[in-house]
C-alpha cells in the first residue's frame, strides 16, 4: 500500500513562488481569476529588530479523515487507494459543501470544468508516471519533500516519525498528510 | 462499455501521454480522452531559460505545438532540476499579446517617446531601411557614431554575437549597465584581489560551507536558482547563515542571524572583523605567506612597495619580501619563510638601505583603529555581535563571505568588496570546498584592453577618468547630447532599456530624442522602445535555437545549448539572424562570420558553410566539432559536462596563478598601488582597504526630519528587469511588499501612514520620484525605506505592467557617479516620504 504525503520544511522555503507558477501551468488552474491549488502566504511578526519573516506554503492537506469527502452528497470527492483526495469532476454538482467543510481552505470552483477543484498531488499527470508533483520538482529551496508515508525508507516517513514534521492545526482531527517542519530560529541582531 | 479500474486508466493515460486537464474515470471522459490522445503530440525540448541572466537548463513540454510547461533539466550543473517562478513564467512571456508582433518603422522623429506614428512593415523593408541608416555612417567613414546598447542580455548571453556585429560594422562603441549600474563597482574589488569579478568569474561554494555571511545581496530570494538552491542546501546541511541587511530580505528571513546594519556601513563591519581576525590570530598564516601579497615589503616611510618588477618568463609582477630564513630581502618566490610581521632593514642593489615592513604588518597596524566598538557606532550593531561573528567566521571551517553581485551603491562599494575578498583570503578559503571559487570563465579571465577610440576611453583622457575594460555609459550621455568627446548619432538598442534602468531618467530621454537614428531590437514594447525609429521584433528564447555556451553559474565545467521548442508565435526573428541579415545588406557578412569564428574559437569556413545551410544550428554544429563534443548528446540533453567540481577545485592559486598582476591573492593590490601612484592617495582606491564613509551618512544627520529616510532597493523574486516585466503570471503572484515602499511601523505611524496608503517617494535633492503604496512593516530599520526595482513603467503598450504604476528607481537615481569606477551611487541619496 502506498500512502502519499508531503513534508514542507519552512527553514528551506525561500518564498520565491516557483511552486505556485509550476502548479498553475502544470494543472492549468484558473490562476487568472486568482484561483490556485497552492499559495505561499507571508507572515511577518515581532517587533523590530526581533522580527520573524516566514513563508508558509499551503495546499490541500490530503487528510486521512477528509471532511470534504464526508460532506460530498454525490461521492464526487473521494480519497483514492493511495490516500490522495481527489474530485470526480463529472460527478460534481457544484454544491460547494466541500469548499465550506474544508478547514484548510484548499478548494475552489473551476467554472471551466463546472466542478470543484483542488490539489491532486499531481497524482494522474505526474506521480503515476514516477515523477514528483510539479511544486516539489520546481521548489528552488527543496522545501517540499514528497513520498510514501508507509515506506520506512522514505524521507517523509523519517521526518514524520522523528516528530520533526507536524500537522497544521492537528486539533481539527483530520489527520493531514501534509506536514510542516518549523525550525526555531535564533535571532541575535540588536 | 469499457470497464477498467482507475489504476489501469491512469496507467493508460501515462503511457499515451494524455492531456491531464479533465481526468476522471467515467466512460464519457475516457472516450473524450482517447479521442484527444490520438491527435495529441507531446514533445520535450531542452532550452536555456533567459528570464534572468543565470540561464538555467530547462525542458519545454510542447503539446500540439504549444508550450504548456517548463521544467528544470534534472541534474543540470547550474540549476539542478529546479526553476523559479520567473522561469516557469517564460510561457506567459512567449504568449504575451503585448509583444511586438511585426517590424515597425516611424519616420517622424519628433514622435519619439510616444507610440504615435509607427507603421507595420515587412521584414525586407525594415532590414533594408535599418541597413541604409547604418550604411550612411559607414560610408562617411564614421561608424563610431553608432553605439550598440544592450542590457544584461548582451552581457550574459549574446556577447560574442553583438561583438561580432559591432566589429563587422566597424564601431568600437557599446554600452551596457555593467560598469555603472550593475556589478562592476563592487566586482572591481574582487578583480583587484582575486583577478576575477564576482558572479561572472567567482562563485561561492555555498553547499559545502558551514558558515555563510551574506551582504549586499539577497542570495536566497533573488540569487537566481543556481545560487538559491545551493543556499538552501547549505542550510539543510547545517550551515549557519549571517545576513547583513537593513531590511529583512528573504535571505535575512532564513538566516540564523539577521544584522540590520545601517545602510552603506558594511565596510566598517568588515574592517572590524579584520581587526578581530588579526588580533586573535584567526588567520591562515601558511596561506597568507605563500599565496598572497601580504609579505610584500612596503617602505616604512613612504608606504610604497620597496621594489616591484616584471618577470619576463611568466608575465607576472615580482616583488621583494623579507625571508626569515635567509635573513634578507628576496623575491617572494625565492623566500623560504617570508615574514608577515615586523620591520626590517633591507639592502638594495644600489647599496642603500631602507626600513621596510611586510604589507601584513601595515594592514595589522591599520586595522588597530577599526575596533568593534568603533564599528558599532557607525554600523548601529553591537560590538559583541561583531566580535562573535568574526570569531565564528575565523573558527568555523569552511566559512565564506558570499561575493554578491550587483553593487554600484556607494563609493565604498569597491573597498567593501575588497574587504569581503580579503577576509575570505585571510581564512584561506580561496578555491577550496566551502569557500570562494572560480567558475570556468573565471579560470581564464580574459579582459582585453579597451579600444583606444571608444567614446569613454577618449572622454576619460580628456576628463581624467581611467580606461575600463568595459564601456562606461556616463560619457555616452555627453557624446549623444554634446558631441563630447565625439558625436554619437545612432543607437542600436538590443534588449536594453536605458530609459527605465539607467540612472538619470531625464538625461537619457533627452539624449535619445537628440539622436539621428534609433534602431531597437526587443521582444516587448518597453519604455526605451518608444524612442525607436525602426523596431525589429526579437523572438523569445523558446522560439529560437541558441549556439553552445558555458554553464557559467556553476562550479562545474559544462557546455549548454538551447533548441527552439516551437516556431515563432508572431512575425519575429532571432537577433543572430537579424545581425546576419543586416551584415549581408551592409556588405560585411564575411567580417561578421570571421569575427564570430574568432570569438567562438571555431573554423571560419565551416562556420559559414554550416550557418548558411542550417542557421543558428549550424553555429552549434561548428562549435561541437571544434570543442570535440557530441552534437547529438548536447541537443538531446541540453548540456554536456567536461569537468567535475573535484577537477576544478583546489587549482588557483595553488597549481595555476590567479589573473592578478602578481598571480597571487592581492590582499595588497598592485593594481590599486599603481592607480595610487598615478592619481594620488585616496581611501576609495587605497591598496590596503581603508574606511570610507558613505556620503549619505552625514547628509542624513544634516537633513534629519520625520519624513526623511535612507534609501535602499532590491529585486523581488519575481523580477529580472525587462525580461520579467508585463508578465501575466508574475503579475498574478504580486504581493504588496514587491511593489510597495517598505517603511518601519513606528516611523509610518509618526507620519500618519497606514499599510496600503498611497505615498509619494521623492529624492530629497532633486524632487524626482513617484507614487506607490506603503508596505508598513517591522522588518526594516527605522531610518531606512526600501523599494523593489522595475516599476513605474511608462509604456502604455505594456498593458499589465503599466497599470501597476509604482516608482521608477531611475527617477530617484540622479545622474551622479563615483570617481575611478563610475558606479551610479544608487544608494547615495535620501528620500522623502509623503502621504498622498
């Protein structure tokens, strides 16, 4: 069994936006309308000079217990056998229950497809052909690491099982398969 | 009804390379897809990204004749399979409806600076008319009245082709940003010390470093993929990163230590680091003794070298050092244990004696005044932090100060970069793993003397400025407007945008209006393009072949090439073909081919034969034959390696001399000593580095007011000047901090400015500037504001960029320049911020 997941190392994210553009072209998202499958919001906190500037790549968390799948009335939203949360576009009626149910704000309406759309981990177009998702392959800082969470030899497995990579909002109980490494950074500037 | 599982379907889709847009598993979708598959043709074609000067290896995915995706070439020596947002967005440049779609001519010169009066013509007419204009100057015997102006494109990519065309038409005159508003003012410091310019010849081996200091550069954010991915790799391998930057750049954000240093004072910080290194003996004594010029004896009274002479056999400079074993002054190469410290009485050939000190002793003496406490007051950084940084730098192995790239910012840029190079040399990290190293061009630095009749050389003789290897654009303004030192009447602009990127917005507009003829070759209707009489549209890199070049942004030896992914989308031509066709019309095609053959080191006869029959691919064929590489392999892979990092490292100065006058690391610079002997002493070009305060420091104290700030600037990760402008994808990724002016929260509050407010940014002295939004943040010093470059576009034909507005930096930058190396002093100004 394969269970795909991703670890995002915030200490390596350069905030360059390569992943966003790579995803948009690869997956032909309606980016012109601002609808994208991945985003990299920037956070600046603290008071000068004790400031942190952080880039936090966001995408579908591919939850093990995905609320979007639970609320879908037609079965269009589903989790496939490799643990990837996908949408059967031709079964989607556009009710947006899933958009509302998703606590990670990962879904949008694609008017051209007349369906809800979201990150697929590039499952059909790349992963099934042995390639990494477009965002991972392009990531300049190498911050996005993709692999099989069930394979003890995979980097993602090691990072998660060492406790280094943790979910965003674990309290929501959806068991995300996208995890984050937050490194505490030293600030010695005066 | 076909029954198949999702798995099987996916496999089928994979095998046949199906369109991935509408994947689902219903019968209906499946039918649609199989129908599409039968007609779908997918190709993967290697190319070189030219969205910035780093030129990463890319693969274009072409589906039914349309480029749909760009990916990095796996294991490419420059980018290691990665490309950035700019690189991805090459597709949006390719299909940009704002592109110049056909040749255009405008006969009314008074309409320059507008888009009025252009008429579309066919290529023959355009090339005939362009040739006619050029021919007039050639027939008059004054081809030097033509200046070829280019941006980084001509510098980094098309140099041999532009140069061959210039030689064919007979003009020595070119101009670009390099000397004045790009890397040279800082790079000269590296050149003087290590015999190579930063980024062009010298690159830091980041991934093997354990301690990295980054200054004057946003290495992580806009280093270019070849530098950024290695920066991130170094961090993952546990390197500690220290970033000096008044603003929290992407690099500072990722660094372990952010040092928000006062603008323009990095030199004081580095000098104090030097102070700590020498006093705590944290230098590599063996390296300094053998491979650097610090044992060179300086006359104790005059401070000049006791004796320097030319060695005819090697062409290198020789000089006296004091040998502690032989107890006498000898040539450095004959010394068994050259002294670094002390004072010695030296007997000269004529029998006289002088007292002399090794340069290192003089440096140590000089550095005593630059205490961490002294620097602390100047830099606004605690002295403890300076001491700590110096200690860590001296004790962590390997450590490196990244060489940086762009730096025409202050008069002290030269010595700042000198000191960066010197600190690297002090710990002996030159051409070592985790240190600063030379790329392939850096191992054979070739900077021929400038042509004696080039406008800036002639002007320099008249106005007391030294000739530089590359053209200085300051005199171009005088040549274009006043005929000083001689008139320049025609400009051929090749992918350059002086109106928007060179210092002095008004000056260049005036100069371009005065010219008799302006020919522009470009992809997009830029601000400079508005000044054209003849407009020849260039093809985008994805539409054209490129010959073979070096993968320069790497520490490997590799050739690379680019294959056209598709035919031109519009009625455009690659500029190499434009040069060839113009040369033919001008009757100088032979000269063009011969010059090109010489520069590319290929056989001229073969080059001509192949080029005539195959176009640009023919150049590649001639190169492949001459360089002994497989044409088939390079066309398939996009690159071929010929030297590994292992083979390149540990070479200079150990096995081969450096390209400095002495062949050694010139901590004491013989080049600057010569300049000093010619023009007199000055801290700006002192042979051993000295503190030179930025002028803007005292200006700031004099003009202190709530709305007056130091000004710094940079590039957002989405920007590489004209090549990334007006790009729909990059525009969609725009964030407020990429276009707005960064201003500290407390200062903004004082001025009643809230985040997102419209504010006017003006040069305090000239009153010039523009309007943008305020990016109110804690991530910048209180006395400093920051802006990103390449905004304030005036060409309305750039529909996406124009509507964004923003401040054009060259409206803030006055037409001012430094002595010696005429950098445009782009941070030597104060700005006023007002709420609109």
